[in-house]
């Protein structure tokens, strides 16, 4: 029991440390508006369910002197047709995917070649943009420079989507988004930068083979001495991840997580591992208490402490139910299963699958 208490106490404290204090992208009332034009690039592959919502948001509110470019990444549904129905949208068909490129990086690169003005913003097709949100984003970019990246607030509608709660939280932890330190990751759904800085770091061509291209592109900014500034979307940017079902959800997290873990600093990764281990230990202690093999008071205290912690953290990243936090053992089991699958696909099979496309991974450098 002493060992369990030590693991759980350490893990609980490390959980707060790893998540940190992530700023929210908020209006200040004193934003400095950008003077240069902006190109909004939206890579889209089979996004007929999500893309019209984003384009409707942009139709209602988008920056002055802005262009909207949707790059149709060889969709087999009505993505291109629906995008073309908006008169302010320029639809560009991505050329055939070259060897050594992932689909999203190629689509972003294709859109970037058509960009003009001073700034470029990349938006995933499932993002929702609040009124004036892009103006706030660009004002933040003018103020900070480098790369401004936003993790949208995760909007869930169906019960299975609650399974993403732990993944979203760990993504924030792994990217060191709330650490206050200069070196942190980025989030692909919303990226904003000047075209000059984007070209300086080599654009998406410099990360063309990376499955987790957002973390890789943040590293390019760091390498070139440019800042990366992370914020949570909350009221300004939201998204609904994986609306097509639990299979899509598992496939999406399988694609990202092992590669993302390999990009996390060793001390931060260790802290996250200890935190997850502590979640598992608290779950097992509760089972042992029910079986009469552990103190009920201790088990309830540990379980309650982690449930309360998760309830707070989950509300920072999305509209996850308090019941989801109480049922955290289910989340832990699901997370471990998906992570093991991700390790297998990433380091043994050397391929992952996403949007009906097989992505072959590079062999590790010798």
C-alpha cells in the first residue's frame, strides 16, 4: 500500500505539472490588426460532413483582404463540389501524391504555393471558427511573431467520442503547451504564421514525410530561432473529431500517438508515463478494495482525487462529461490498447492508415 500511495501521489502531482497552464486565445480589446493580406488554406480529404460547416463560418466572418483556398486531396466524396458552392472559395485539386510525402503535408504545400499577402493560416476541415476568431488569431500573430497554433476546444456529441478525453489531455501534456517554456509543440488544426517565416523554415516540404507534421513543423521553427506560441481555442476555435464512429476515432489516434510520444522530451514523457501508471494503480486499488484486499478509505480517496483532477483537465480541452472523469479506468484501458496498436503499426508494421490511405513510414535513422 505504501508503494501504491507513493505512485499515486507522485502521479497526481506530475499530472498537474505536465498539463501546466495553457493560455486561452481571448480577445483583449486592444488587438493590433494586421496590415497585410492573409491566405487561409484548408486541406480536405473526404470532408463532406465537416467542411461545409467551416466554410459557412468563414462566409459569416473572415478577415478583410483574405483568400480562402480549399485543397481537395483526392477526395472520393462531394468535398470539392460542396466547397465550390461557396463563391468566395478557390478550390485547388492536389496533384498526384509524390513519393516520400504524406497526404496532408502535400495538400498544405499545394495550398501554400497559391498563397499571397503577408500571412498564411492553415485550418483543418473539421474546425469551427467563431465570429471574429481569425482576427483575434492574426492580432496574436502580429503581437508574438513566429508560429501561433491553437488546439480547438473538442466538441463531442455521441457517447463513444468521450473516449478521446484522455488522448486530448495527453496531447496537451506531450506538446509542453502549458509549460511556459520556449520549446513546445504545435497543433495542426490551426496554424498561423507569416509567409516569410513559413518559407524561411522550408514550409511543409521540410516535414513532407512526417506523420505528425504539426510537431515536426514546430521543431523547424525552433531550429530557425522563431517562437512557437500555443493557445487553447475555447470560445474562438472548436472542432468535432472523428464524427464517423469509434473505428475512425481509434484509427486517428493510432496514426498519431506513437510518433508523437517519440517527439516528447524524455523527462516530460516519464512524467506522463508515471501519471498514466498512477491512474491505473488507483483503478486497481479500487477493485482490490471491493474485493476486501485494500483499505476502502484509501481506495476512495485515491480514486476521487484522480476523478476530480481529470474533471478539471477534461473541461479545459472539451465538453467532456464529469461521468467520463469518474469512469477513467475505461479510458485508461482504451488508451493503452490504442497506444500498443500505435506502437505496433509505427515501429513494426511501419505503416499507418488514415482516410482510406496507407501511409508508409520511414525506417529509423541508423
